C-alpha cells in the first residue's frame, strides 16, 4: 500500500500498520533537522576537519626524519621534527575533543526535537489508526526507535563523520606525496568497496524486518499483560504463551539475519586492510630502487595507508549501527506520512453548525458481518440523546462513528454538513469528545492531569471541574492539586480515576459529548449524581449517552432504541413508553425491579 502526504515521498506500510519512511523521506527529515541547528553543525564540521588535518602531520614529519637521517642531518633537526609530531598529536587531541563536545551538544538538541516531533505526531494520529496499528508498534517507535536514532545523532553519526573526514584527508595526503602510490593504495581498497556494497544492499531491509519483529513482540506482550485477567478467566494462557513464543522466534530469526550479514562483512574488511599497505610498500620499493621516490616518501605513504585503517575501521564497524539507526529513524519518521485518514481532510470544509446527521450508515469491522445496517439519525444542537438497546445492538459502534474514530462503509456521518471522520484531529476534539469507561491517570500531579484538557485553567476552575463530577475525595488529598499520582504517589482506584477523566471533559468543554459507559465504575447513586452534574455543567451542549441505566434515558430529551444494528424506535421517554414497544418493555422490566430493590440498592443495568 502506498500513500503520500503534502507532496512528500511515498512510503509503504503493511495494512493496519503505521508507515515507514523511505530513503528520500529520511534524507529530507535529516536535512531539516540539520537546518534547525546549522551554526552548531558547521562549527562541528570545521573542528573535525582541523582535527583530521592535524593528524596528518605525524606520518609526513616521520618521512622527513627518515630523509634527514639518510642525508646526514643532525640531532637538532630530528628533535625539531619530533617536537612537530608531538605538537600535531596534541593539537589533534584538543581539536577532536572539542569537536566531539560540539557533536554531543548538537546530537542532544536534535534528539530533543525528534522526541517532541514524535509526541506531536502521535497525538495527532486518529484513534482508529492507533487502534489498527496497535499500541505495541507505537510504543516501540517512541522508545526503542527514538533512542536508537538518538544514539546515531549523539555518538555514531559524529564518529562516522570524523572518520570519513580523516579518511579523505589521508587519501589526499598520499596522492600529494606521490600520485602513483596514491592510485595504488586506492586500488587496494576495492575489496572493501565490494564487501560494503554487498552488505548495504541487504542491511536496510534486514533491520526494518528486525524493527517490525520487535513491534509485533511488544504488541503481543502488551496485549497479554493488559488483558491478563481475561486470559486467565478464558483459559487462554497456553495460546498467549504460544503466540509470544512465535513472535520471539521471529525476533531471533531477524537478529540471525543481521548477524549473518555482519559475519560476512567484517572478515572481508579485516583482510582488505592489509592489501593497500602491502601494495604501496612493494611498488614504493621498486620506485625507490629506480630513484623515482625517496625512502621517506614510501614510509610516509605506507604509514598514511596504515593510519587509514583506523577511520575505515570506525566507519565499517559503525555501519551496522548506522543501518539500525537509519531503519529506526525511518520508522520514527513514518508518522510524518500518514495512512488514509491521518492527513488533512480532502473536503477541507468547516462545519456550519453543530447539528449531527447520520444518513444510511452501514459499518463492519474488517471482514466481519455488518454491525450497523442503514442507521439514520439526527441530533439537534444542545439536545440530550440517550441510545439504549441490548448488548451487541451496535450502540458503542455508533458512538465511535459519531466521534469520528471510524468512518462508515456506506452512508454519511456529518457535523454541520462536514463528514466527522474528515475533520483534522485538533478540530475534531474541539467539536466532539467520546468518553468511555477506559481511562488513564498520567504520571504527575492532579493539576498536571487536569491541565491536559485546559492549559490556562486556574486552580479555581480545576476545583470546580472536580466538584462538578462529584470528586469530593480531591478535598482530602495530602497536597491538594499538587498531590503526585501514580507509582510512588497517591493511587486512585477505578471510580476516582474515572471522575478525574470526566473532570478533564468538563474543562475541555466540547460542544458534543458522547458518554459510552463513562460512569460504569461508579455506584448507581454516584453515577446518577455525576451524570446530572455533568448535564448541568454542560447545559447548552449536545450530550449523547449510551444508556445502560434507564434512568439516564428517562432524563434525556429523546431516546433512540437500537436492535440488531438498526434504530428501531426514536422519541421522548413518554412517547416510547406510550408506544408500548421494545423500549416500553425495557422500562417496565427495569421499573419493576427498581421498585423491588428500593431506593438504597438500584439495579444498574437494563
């Protein structure tokens, strides 16, 4: 599958997986990062070049010493040349140290930019894209891949760059000594070129496969850990263990492939190092006997080529890390080029109002049967709509379409005349917010968790939001809004975490709020109190509630009854009870149980 984004290079990705940037995309991203810190990058290059130039003085001066001794020069002349060698080595040490310091600073700043870009892009992903890709893939890219890419910027990249500059300077120095010896040395390096070319043709795909295997393993482990209770309850332990072992075997196979590539490359390189030195010594000996070159020139050229093994060794040993880092950077940059639904909407329209229209909607998950069949529904701005029905009727699926998480296969779901799924995430989240029983407490303080929804909110507004959802427990926290939450801090139980999530909704103040079991973890009386408090705070806003407690439907302006993926009844509570249909049967059944249970212990499900 191929997709493009704003004229950038195309990327390929497996169905349901996040994309991976191609080489052109990676190069453009790297150039963009360099341009953001051009001054530091140019300074780093200058100091690396000076360090490489200082390293050339040693072999050249040693050749001068040999020629001086051969010509009968005195000890003073040799001492001066020896001091020159020492000065060159010291200068190279100081320049290289400062160049590395500059490279590390550049790398850390660039790594910070990569992390910030990744977070921004991850938050901009539609929820449906993340769900299809799996949390394991996104987590692996945000942790392992970002760290690997950062290692290239901080360590590997500077090391390879310095080695390349040194190698070029050494080859130029050999050619300046004697062009024929220089040509001989370059020809002796052809074995390295062939071995490296063979390796590079295969390395990128191998390391991309290795990264994909890591993502798949992370996904399996994350799903098993998060669903541990379900695994035990359904006796799926052996199946999950088998799935994990299969992914581990895939990781091992991917690592074996990259190991094989290295086992061919490195021995070939080790043998190739000696070839140019031997060739120059042989040819230099012949030329010296003929009087074409001096002994010092031959020795200096041989030393330069021997010295060349150090930067070449650095380059070739780090080429593995460069390939791994390049593959990781391609996976990180893959978020910049989105699958369908992640890019800006093709319609580019702006909703005219907040009216939600569902027309002839059909939807199915993957290749399964239809979950929604010809659903048509209109939600007026400011209306409180309850959606009821038996389990499996399609209520939660409809809520996902109303929230723009999924797009219908047939029909339309629009807000103000614009398809909801086509709205960019930042506009969609201001328009519609879906709240489910799934919730998350972020590391940090209570204030940090609330400010996610409204960065500029005051403490008074934060306290009012907590009060609105009945979070009275917040008054008893040891440090109030500054209480640390999570491991090592204050632990919130499920109901408190759900109220914290609802408080964020109050602060976000969307125009349309969709509640799908948003109060399921609360006891019936607290849930009803919270729902009524939310209705009061969000007065004038559209509230769509997937109602498992029929008291919610009783309080709504209208009730939509769903059965077998269709809306079978629609009207006010009184109208539907009077119609004596499916809703009336539900209501009479629940109302009878409600009377028997009494006020102190209401049944919480229809």
